[in-house]
C-alpha cells in the first residue's frame, strides 16, 4: 500500500525468482519479500553479460541468492554495487560474496553519510554491512562492457547512492526514487533537506530511464521527479495549515493527513512528518521548544 496517492503509480505483475530482461545490458530478479514498504519485493539488477555486476543483492534470503545464481548460469559476478544499508537491500551481499567472491562497492556503513558519522540505531537498518570499496559522487566503476557512475543521493538514508549505467544512460535509483510510491524519509538517518537536494540533483541530469529497487522502470524521469518535489511541498503546506488550525502534535496531524492510509503505516507516516518538521524548524518556518521530536508541540513563529 503506497504512503500517498500519487498520479504516477504504475501497476506491474511480478514473477518471483525469475529473471526478466529489462534492456540489452540489464536484467532483474525480484525477491519474494513483498510488504507495505517493498511493494512486490526487492528488485535485484544484473548489469552486463558474461562478466556481470549485481546491484543490491537484497535481503539475506538464500532462496533469492540462489535465484540470482540460477539466472547467471555460467556467468561470473565480478562486482556488487550497493545503493544503501536497509535490510531489504544490503544483507544479501554477504551471501552472494560467499558464493561468488564478488566484492562490494558502496558509500560506506549505515550512518556514514551523516555530518557526524556514527552508529544510528534504527529498525530496518543493516549495521553489519561494510563495503570492500568506499565510493564517492562521480566515481566510475568499470567492468566488462559496462561502466557505472556513482551519483550520491542522501536523504532516504545518509549513505544512499544511485548508479548510472553510462552505456544506456540508465539510473539505478535504489529507494531514492521508487516506481510505485514516495520514499520513506525517517530521521535521524533520513534527512528531508538532503532528500530534496538529491531530487534536484537528479533534475540536473539527463538520465533516460530509472530502474528503482521497488516497482517498474520509470520512463519519464523528469516528470516523475518534479511530481515528487511538488508532493513534498504540498505536504509542507498541509503541515503549516494544520498548525495554523491548532493541530500541533505529529500524532494528531497524521490522523488527518493520512486518514486514507492504513493505520499500520501511521508510525512510518509520523517519522515522515517529523522529517518535514525538522526541515521546517531549521528553515525557521515552524518553532518548538527544544530539538524537534516526534512528541514535540509545534507552532508558527
Ligand atoms: Zn531503503
């Protein structure tokens, strides 16, 4: 179930643990871990032919790793690219490395993109992952017949990186831009200001197509990203209106703003509203006593 009603939610049918051809250089295998946050499940991408890279081996699910290996019957995995450290993305990398020896390229461990890096204890985060190769914005990783440029896109997590397959002008957008819903931005590692900046960064690029981890390919990237920016701006306007009308706590705001979303998603929605309020407090548009928290009382300045 999406966190919001978006104009561009695409439907797709998925066959689990089967390989699908996406383009001449890109294949996808979807893990059987569908949930309210993963849509149909984690889409693991395979780049290249013969000697390949794997993008986000996914959850630590041996059956999913087997499905990837089966898809690669006779081919060699030379690289693993990891977009970020959430449990549905990075833990499978260790299993795939055991099976193939393929090393990992990523920004760094969970929380490493924060201004003061440190362990950020969060549900859903993979604290065991540490890449073999730490990469930065603009770095290019080269394999047999393919090359991937790192596009640093913090916000969803502080260490989120997208990868652009330069031969096809195709961006693996991870969870930064998804094909079925808006992403979750949950503090403290999630950062709304960084997320908005990372959306604008994508607008300055000319990628032809996005392959997100969750949901189908996005073939109209610019329209899609602009809609995501508008959606977040609309949320901020909504929050301002709520405070103005006397609704001053996050729990109360979510009851109204997410009335059409299942209550089991309300805890995530509260984190998202908190992310907005941290951003709005920093900008001076909203004030509260002390640091902005989920339990704080907010008012207009
Ligand atoms: Zn994620």
